[in-house]
């Protein structure tokens, strides 16, 4: 959670007024000893029902399926002699939510047991919300559309060779594969994304 604060992925907020529409996301930590890069991950539960009988996920617009079929993506992987595979680092958390919608992504948290519980709002697309896949895919597709003239190879990769946050590309030579990789890095970087 400290990382969320440091990266401005969440912000402290005042307790809500009686007129505000808010939703508090239950959350907990998941510990993974088998993964050296992500030992602790925070999980948010937007499916938790409120006293109304509805959860946030029940009322969110999920959006159309923009994700390419995995079999098409795997088939395209075999088109190139030289390939690269990469992952968009913290894809969801690099997409900001409109400020007026953040009250629906509230949490309570405290850094240590001796501190008071405090209200926070999440500032970015949150994994665990029903709309997160659509929002993330829409942003990546938009980036592909706006970058088609300057980065045609990267645009194809983001449009046709990406599954959730994993992308692949390549070429018939090492040089062309490196060119596709470099274009992908530049295009994603222009949208605030980083590859790992």
C-alpha cells in the first residue's frame, strides 16, 4: 500500500459527506514466496455486496470484449523467425481514473496498528473491478490507433499481438525484430507505459 501512495496510485481523502456516493473496496494482501519480483500483492474485491444488495461490479459498465482471441495471438507468434515477448508493467495501475469517479474506489487503511484508520481513494484502474479489462484494452487500442503512422510495427503489435498485458512481436531478421521492439517501447512509453 505504501507503493500505491508513493506512485500516486492512491490519495488520502476526507471521510464522505452524507450526500456523496461512495463505495469502499474490501482488500487484503496476498503473499507469494515463489515469485521474487512480486512477493506481496494487494487484492481488491469489487464484488462485495453493500447493504443495497449490489456490489460495485454489479453496477459497472463492463464494456465490449476488445481482447483478441488467444488462438489468433498464438498463431501470429509463429509468423516470425525472431521474436520477443514482453509484459506491460503495472498496466492497469498506469491508467488514471477520472477524479470525479474515484469516490467509488475508496479503501480504508493504516500504515501501522498504532495509527488511525484513514480513507483513501484509488486513482488508477483497479484490478478486480469488472470494467478494468475493457478500460485497459481500450487505452492500449487507442494508443495503437494514434501511433499507427509513426509506429506501424508497434501499432500492429498492440492491436493484434497483445493479450491482457503481454505482447509479442518479431521479424524475419534480428534487426527487424529489434526495430519492432524499439517501436513498441516508444509507443507504449508515449502513453506512460513501461515494458519489462
